[in-house]
C-alpha cells in the first residue's frame, strides 16, 4: 500500500529549472546559466492533425497561459485560411485576451512578485508569499484579489466556453457573441478592474516607492541590462496586447524595426547553446554576440517593461499617466531596470481594465456578425499575441486539406531566456566573491528571474506543483562545490 | 471531491486525469462523491474544492521510484513549498490556507495521491507502457484508501449544504 513520505523537492527538479553558476580559479563567477525544461516532440505531436484542432490543443501545453495560446493559435488559423474576421469578432477576442492578462498580472503581483516588495526582499523566505502579503496589507485586500480575479475569469468562461481551455476561437471569427446580460455584468467587472488596478498602483507607491531601499534596488545596477525591446503596438505605436505590428526599439529607444507577425523569421533567429535544450531568440539583423547587453548584442526582451519600452505609450488615459510617472521616476525611456517589470505589470493591468471598459462601450461588440467563413485553401499561417509573459508566436504549415505538416511555437519565456541568464549572472556576480557565497544569493537570484514572470510551463503540473529554486555552484572543471536550495535553506 | 490534475497532452503528466476518469466510472453509482479533472493548478483547485468536506487530489510525481507507485501526501507534506519561487500559480497548501483566512468553505481534509511517473516532458496522449500497465491497480489502491468501508450515504455528494 502507499506510504506516507515527505517530498524531497530536489528530486522533482532534475532536468527542470535549474541555475548553474561557474566559478573561476579565484572563486569568482565566470558564468551563470539558467536552465528551463524543454518540452519535446511538439512538431511530431502536431503533424497529421487538422489545423482547426490546434486552438483546442495548444492551450493544454500550459496550465498557466492557455488563453493566450488559444488566441495565438486562432489568429494563426486566420492567416492559414486567408480570412479576416469581422471587427466584432476581433473585439470579442481582444476582450477575452485582455481579461486574461488582467487576472494573470494581478495574480502575479499579489501572489508572486509582490511578496518580494510588499513583504520585503530581506524577509524570511517563509513569509514571502501571498499569505505574507495579506498579513501586511490586510485580509480585506486578499478578498478583493480573489473576487476581481474570479470575475475577470468569468468573462473568459462566458465568452470562451470554458475558463481554462477556451474553445471559442475559429478561423475567421468566434463561435458566440455577447448577450446584453453579459455586457452589463462585464461592464461592472471592467469598471471594478480599473479601480482595483489604481488601488494596486497606489499600494505599490505606498509600500515600494516610499521606501528608499526598494527604490535603490529597482534603479540600481544589479538588475539593469541595456537591451533591445519588442512588443505589439497599434497604428499609433501604443501598446496593444492583441493585435498590431511588432515594434523593436534599440537600447537607446530608437525604432529599430517594425514588422507584421508573418515576417518574424526575417527579424528573429534562434541561438543554440550546448548546455541547454532551449534556443535563445535574438535579433537577426544585430546578430548573436553572447549573453551580453548593449547595441551590438541581438539579445532583446519582451513582456511588460519591454512592451512599454517598445511603444510610444498607452492607448488609455489613466494608464498613460501611470506610464509617464513610472518613466519619470526611472529616469526616462527606455528603462532598463529589470525589477521595474513589476511596476510595468501594474501599468498594464490599469490599461487592461480601461481597455475592457472601452471594448464593452463599443456597440460593435454586440453585433452578431462574428464570423467570416473561410473559403480559400489553407497553406501557412503565423499568429502572434501578447501573453502576460511577452510575445507569443504560433506558426503552422498544412497541406491543401488543412492537415498540419509543420508546427512551431516561440513562447514568451524563451524570448526572455537570454536576458534571464544575464540577470541571474549579474546577481550572482554581486553576491559571490572569492568563493564566499553571500547568504542573500538565493533571494537575489530569485528576484532576478521572478521579475520576468517566466513560465516553465508546462511540466510543472506534476507534484509538488511548483519549481523549487536550486543553485549549483561549480568550479572551473565543472565539479559541484556548493548546492543551494530554497526549500532546504528557506 | 476527487480531482485528477495534470496535462492531457504531456505523456505521463495525464495520469491524474486518466485515473480520475477510471475512478469516475467506478464510483458512478455512489452518491457521496464527485469526481472531476483540472488541467490548471493552484488557485483553481481551491475554487473547485469549496463546499466539500474532503478533497482528494490525484497528480503525478517524479522521485525515482517505480512507475505507478502511489504516495499519499497531505498539505503538511507540501508545506515546505509554501514559499517556493514558482513563477506562477500557488501551491495547494498556500491556496487552502488563503481560503481558510478568507473564511471560504474549504475542505476539512485534503489528501494528495501522487503517482510516480516516467516522462512528463514529451508531447503525447498515451501513458508510457510501464505506467499504463499499472492504472487498474492504481485505481483499486486509491479506492481502497479513500473508501476503506462502504458508504451508506446516497443523497449527499460530499458537499456541505
């Protein structure tokens, strides 16, 4: 019969997210690598399936961002079948994607990123969680987080068919529209979402920005990288989370490229390292120069701060004001401070709330013209959306019957993978001197990658359901000289 | 409430879903239990469990034991992961504690049956053979654990009024 055991989390980690720090002969950091698990066999798994299945299959890759996989896949089918959805269908899709980003960002701030600041980077690890946040800000706030998240998810459930794995997206449109009852309810949710976002920004200001230690940490050099940035923008170069063109800016903020999703292979290439299954995307026209920043390195970043950096602002007024305030504090645009991803995330939830209000005010969203039937032979399709964690690409090729012959995805965390390695290395270099490992190493390294809100997807369904942080420190010959685990030490 | 969790397209990661499916068939005649699946994790498990006396989660685990080995865990076993640095979601122990703090109607008892698996990184809809061969025995084992004696209750599904 089964027996009672105590989990040794480290066993779950093998082959999964892992940090390796290599020391030189003097005991100082020469390299630090952040490894993420690579799911295998997607191409083979997809081959032979009908393309229309992909929006229902690909969300199952990830229990974290299923909605954005569904949207990216649905947009890919639009391209594949050469069909342009009617405007009401686009509004509905954008509403679903925006509701998802709102609730995911809110969850990240309060459950995952917030603990670093609200509870404090120096607080014991055991307190740096949502329970610690609530202990500090009050039980009522916890209830508000739960309530607004539930209501935002209800938008996805009602319109998407199912909350976890939406099924509404079809090539050329969506399967159902809004009822008047939906609209009335969602309007209240959207209005409350705006207020919740404003409250969250105020909380950030009160707890973080009024604390000089935290501000110094955000604007300091430990987590700073001057990279390129990429994100979707609308026709006015404002942040858009669902549609538009991809805009890339240089480390000094000039527009470097602006392109349609279908041209992504002209701009993005993938670098392979022998120590990782993960390929590291970089800007093709700059080139791969290693894990370094600066204008000569093709490393680029995605996700909230990158999206704001790559844009000329926010398309809604209150988010624009929050955007301006953030850059004023950070000393101008683009901002290179990785910890400012948390702040940018809050600016985006305000945008998401305001955008939901706008979408629901638009009478077109009530139209029953929600589908353009595809009539052309499918060939090849590329779709892109902004996921909470950054730009997400889907790319399929089919035969003339619409049967998948090739499929490829570039997920957001992979776009940020090189930068995450760099951030981890920078933190490690600051905390390991002459072979002495500072006690704060784990916390600081953890903060370095958590700011990106990376998603290792996918395999983390398995117990214990989360990825413990393990750091291996190796000598120049690759022998482990120290192994640290947040579980063990925390 | 019995809840199988995992991903249905990552080979053995689906074992919780597969076993829950079989349990659903075997327990269909009983009035005192609901059986479901959840391909998400963390917070949604809290939402699904509200109003039930007892939550039984079935999931996969990798510890190097024989494939199909069933390990019984409770929230205390997960407690050490409460401050884990997962970039997303929150673990079961954390969300249950959060639910209690918020006066939500969380189950009095949470038990996790973790099933040793082989491969959760390859896309596929079939379990690896060694694990697939054990599914029947796993189902028997979990039923024996969860329902050590026959229940007479027929009009309640384990959910509190």
